[in-house]
């Protein structure tokens, strides 16, 4: 589901004129935690490590929940709106 949410974000960002350059973090060789079982309560260590390596400090996070229960459509629109706003 994370790929679908990322695509919705990118679509919204591009629609608003923002440039999007996706990075497949799972394909990068970082000696960090990669599975959900290995991380708890926050973004995966792979994402944190990549952002720190690039010198980027996230200023916001968006918690996604209840996707399996039929809430996927509303989350896709929410991600698209966040992309349009570049947030």
C-alpha cells in the first residue's frame, strides 16, 4: 500500500507543478533495518538513514491508518492533497 500512497502523493505534487524524483530505498544498500518487524512506531530506519545521509531532516510526518478497512480511497486523496501542497 505504501507504493500506492507514494504514487498518489507524486501525482498530486506533479499536478501542482512540483518536480518529483522517486527513489527506491529498498534497493539501496544501507546496513539498516528494512522490515516492519525490525522497526517500531516510527518510519523505518532505512528511510531515516537515507534522509540523514542526504542531509534532510523531515519536518512533518503523516500517520496512515485503517487502510485495510476500506479507508484507502480517502487516504489516496489525502496523500494527493499533501503532494499538491508539497507537504
